[in-house]
C-alpha cells in the first residue's frame, strides 16, 4: 500500500524519548523533567560549584604563600639588606591573609532535619517548598561567603607577589655585578 503510514500507539514522551536520547539517560531526564526537579538539582550543582571555588581559592593562597616563603628564605640566607624588614613584613601579612582564607570555609548546607521532623507540616507539598527554600537560602548565603573569600584571596595574592618581588630585588642587589 503506497502512502500508508502504519499507526503507532500514542506514548508519553517519558516512555520513548527522542531518537538518539535512549543512549543518553541524563539528556532524556533533563528534557522531560519538571522545573521543580531541575531546581532541586541546580541547588545541588551550585553548592558543589561553590565548594570547588572555595577549594581553588585555598589552593591559590597556599601556593602563593609557599612561593613567597621560598623566595624570602633564599633572600634571608644571603647578605643583610635594608629590604629585609619590608620583605619579612609583606610575607607575614600574606601568610596571615592565607590563614584567613584557609579557615574561611563556612559554606552552608541546607539543614533538612527540622522540616522532615516537623509533625505540623500540612502536606508533602508544603514540606517540599520549605526544603527548596532552605536549599536556595544556603546557596545565597554561600555566595556572600565566597565574595568575601574572593576579596581576601585577591588581596593575599597581591601581597604575596609583592613579598616575592621585594625578595627578588633583595637578591638582585646583594648578588652584585
């Protein structure tokens, strides 16, 4: 029969995703999930991203402090100079700022226990709204913590770089021609 199209039973999109998506379950899940499910996953992804950014800042200040300490150590083992105290002082400030960043890990995670153990919740929808509100509140609070941490990290990197430069100038002047 030319032109005859076999009839197919109507199925829900969740049962049979678009061709090519069967091999990619995460893609099919993203295409057919509701906005509430996406928001739940987005909050989790944002908190993971925030933890990664804090870890990167802590790694950067650790590395810059170590490099500044190495340069200062080499400079201190050489001849005396009038640059001794500026080099030491800038290193101490950089080290103090690194400690502030390293111990500035006050990222919040949503506390679900009060909501889940509250017997006065009207229904599951109300509990779910409260859980989502707590998750979003944690993400927003973490953004403020990360903004402060970023400022401290930027200042620490500048001071550590300054300490390294002063140490290098000290070495260049003490080595002579």
